[in-house]
């Protein structure tokens, strides 16, 4: 698995667990804790994705909507 995809998968799983915790009506303290750390996880994910060492070979004019 590529390094920059791990944070995406982890934060997505965290979001699914968070929404499920709200729907199941778990402990309010746990829900508030998850809500309070979510911005940190989002910032970590964005940083990892933006600093990933990915080489783009196509230009915008060649592949402007990637339907190939």
C-alpha cells in the first residue's frame, strides 16, 4: 500500500465509526472526544496527501477529465 493512502483509509474508517457512534447513541463523552480529535486527523491526512511523492506524467490539456 502506498504511504499516502494509509491516512485516507484511517480517517475514512474513523468517520464511519464516528457516524455509527452517533447513530447507536454511544456515550456522549466518547462522541465529543472523537469530534475534538477529528480536525487533527483531517490535517494529518491533508498534509500526508499533499506532501506525497507522486509524479504526474500527464498534463491538464492531455487528460483534463481522466476518462481513459
